C-alpha cells in the first residue's frame, strides 16, 4: 500500500491515480544499485491518450450538465429568498458532483485496469519464452512417458504370457504326477496279482501232492485195484449235499458211464473243493462220500473225473 502525498489516503501499489482526490502518482525510483545496470528501453507513453480521454469525458459531462440546466431552468425566474437559492444551488451542485465522482471513479477503475494490463504486457515476452520452454519440456516428458508406457505394456504382456506358460507347465506336471500315481498303483496291483498267482500255484501243488498221497493211502486201505479211468471225461454237477456235508449226490449216473469206485474231483469255478468216491450208482445219478475237501461243497459245484492242474 502507498499513501497519497496530497490527501494522505491509502491506495494500492499499482494504481496511478489517488482514489480519494484524483492526484496522479509519480513513478517510483529504481532500487538502490539499479543504476549500475544498463537502463532498459524507454516505455511507450501510453498514458497520454488516457488523460485526453478523461478530459474529453469530463468536459462533455460538464457541458451536457450545463446545457441541461439551461434548458430545464424556468424562463421567468421567480423571486426567491437568497438562502433558498443557495440551498437549491448547493443541492444541484452536490448532485452533479456525486455524478461526476461516480464517473471519475469509473474512469479511475478503467485507468487502473489499463495500467495493470500494461504491466502484464511488459512481462509477456519473458513469460512467453518461459511458457514455450515449459511446453517443450512438457512435450519431451510426454514423449518419455509414452515410451515408458509402451515399455510397461510390453512387460505386462510378457508377464501374462509367462503366467500362462507357468500355468500350463503346472497343469502338465499335475497330469504327469497323476499318471505316475496311476502307474505305481497298476504296478502294485500287478505285483499283488503275481504274488497271489504264485501262492495259488503253491497251494495247488500242495493240494495235488496231498491228493495223490491220499489216493495211495486209500488204495492200500481198501486193497482194491483202482478203477480204470473212463475212456472219456465225465463231468456233472453236485445236486445235493447230505449227511452234514460228508456225502453228496451228482447229476451223472451209469447212463453216462459212472461205475462204483470211480472218483470225481469237485471244483467251484477254477478253485479245487475236494473229491468224491462213488459208492452208489443209478441210471441218471450217483452218490458217494466226500473226502479231503478244502471247503464245504455246495449244490452247483462242478464234478469231473479229470484232475485239472492250473
């Protein structure tokens, strides 16, 4: 803020005219030491047109007011007291003064706006250069940002591709692990089957040896010659198990070539059950005692005169 040297009222630093009395401020002196620097180019005298404009406006306003007062004033002046005339004249002048003050305030505002515009225009060239430099820097940064964004986009695509490849590798690994577990399970099952087959072979060998020993012992005990094997293989089925599972009836008889003393080997599927010595024969059936049976015979078991070696 600065004070008017005429009326001592406060005004803004950039104003040219005093807002209270209309006194024009002088330009402030340069700072100390500014004389050492070369003087800048003289500023153009832009205030003269403003002063002329203000003078013309004020003159036209005063002239128009005087003309209007002459036209509207009554032609035959009435005799009035001097005090009334002075009051009327004072009132009229006060109104005109207020109008002129408003007009002057408007002109001052316009002058201040023009002064601010002039001050701004003085720094437009430097500001324009700085703005151009900033624009160039912004363009360069924009180019760098665009290149960086393209690089980031490429890296993102590469990461997505790698993620897909990793997921596919995990899926392949899981599939291979599943196949490996299935293979191990199959190998374990085959090992069990092989062990079971070996055990079954051993059991069958023991059964055959036991059956042969039993047959030899029965031959010695009965002291009879063994019945010669029939010319053809006779096969039938167990139709009934009697006497608590120690004897059974078969579905074949003398009509099929069965004779007393003939022995039948009993099977349930491929498993050996035991054997039966025929003691009674009919045309279409026979019966005998069950000996050396591993499991209890049941109706439906297969009977054959041939010992099957599996």
